[in-house]
């Protein structure tokens, strides 16, 4: 919970909440009604983010929308598809029996490769083009989200946008010098920094306000860099080596995935906006972290950064 007086985090386990500061009682015609609405929306959605995180769930998935949830959880009528189509095979067995859950992209690719005598590369390509199958991790998250009570449910794409809009609204409406406005700006910055540190997949900043966007980018990239370093350390740790190839490959996969996310962050489309801050950016070249300044060639290796962001619970 955030103290109304200081904006500092406290730790109360599953009861963790984020508290902004409200103006005294106002009437329906007061211009601060909309401001209070932003505060309430942000508090409710942030409460869900922190509750989902406490439950061990990915707290946000900015790339997964309601349509993806429907494709993972709502079985279409059997008569909608010919038995030879991938969508039919995703939901129904060869004997016509319905599956409890649809096949994931990985499982459907394996089945297609075996049944149709295809290479895995061709099978994966066909599944991606001709079906609505989702990656296993995304499908599991969507099913878990649907079965989670609303107060603890992680945020999908639409809800992430709503949260970002609420925080932008708070920032823009807190342009005065009153204690309430200054405190809420400080809390908003700490919250945005925390959100950046909770996302393991690269996403462009969802914020319109320059200050919020810069804070999000800074802490999001720091989190991805830290993930790379932790995974690299896990690869070389004696415990991982003794645990066998499976543990070693898991650590290596985590590092490669984080490096891929950093690569996405440094793509031309993403870095054009991020370079507006004038700060050196980071890229992965040859498996190592390097700085990039104004699009120039990589320079010296970047030392691992320790992200500084607020934690709530």
C-alpha cells in the first residue's frame, strides 16, 4: 500500500494496495471529478496487477486481447469447420470428441507434422497461417486469467491501455503546486517505474506524457538487462551445471529470450522514439551488451545496470 502522506510502499502481502491522494469532498460540477475518476481507475487496476503478481501470475499481457481469450476458452460449434481443417483439429479429436482445452501452437504443430508427414518448420508455418492456435504460455495465461476472480485478475491488452490512460490523466491533471497534485505525481512516477520492471516482454511505452514514458522505458530496459545478467549467471552456476542439460538449456533460453526482447527495443521503429531522451541506448551484439548513441555503431560493453524501481508488496 502507498502511504497517503509519503507515497512510500509498504508490504502487506495479499492486501497490498496502491493509494493516491484525493482532494476534499467536491460537488458533481467540480472540474476535479474527472481527476478523481482517473485516481480510482488507476487504484483498482493497479490493485489487480499487484494481486496477480502475488499469486505468481504474469500480472500484465499487453499483447493479448479479448479475442485471444475467446480463441483459447470458447469452443466453437463442431459443425463450423470441416474435420480436415486445423481449427477443427485444434478443438476436436479425430473421433469427433471435444478436447477439454484446445491444442496449443506447439502441440498442433507436432500433430500436424506427424499426421501429414511434414517438417516441423513447415508444420509451424501452416499452424501460424491457418489456425488461431496460441503459444502454450499465452494460452495457459489466458485460461488462468479467465478462472481468476476479478479482483485478482491480471490485465489484458485493453485493461493495460486503460491503466496507462488513467496514469496519463493523473499526470496531466496534476499540473498545479498543491500538496495533493505533487504527491500524486510522485506516486505516478513510482508506479510507472514498477510497471516497467514487471514486464518480461518488450513493449513500447504506452504513455503519452513524456516524463512517464521516459521513466517506463528506463526501468523496463533495466529490467530486461538484469534478466540477461541473471540468466547468464545461472548458465555458469555450478548448481545449474550439476542439475543437468535441462536446467542449463532453460537458463540459456531465458537469456536468449531477454536478448531478443532487448533487440526488439532497439529496432528502428522503437529506438527512434526512445532516442528522443538523448540517453545512450543498449543493444545486444554477439551475445554481449553494448551502448548505442544516436544510432552510431556499438561502443564499449555496458556494465550491468541495477534497476531502481518501486516495489509494492
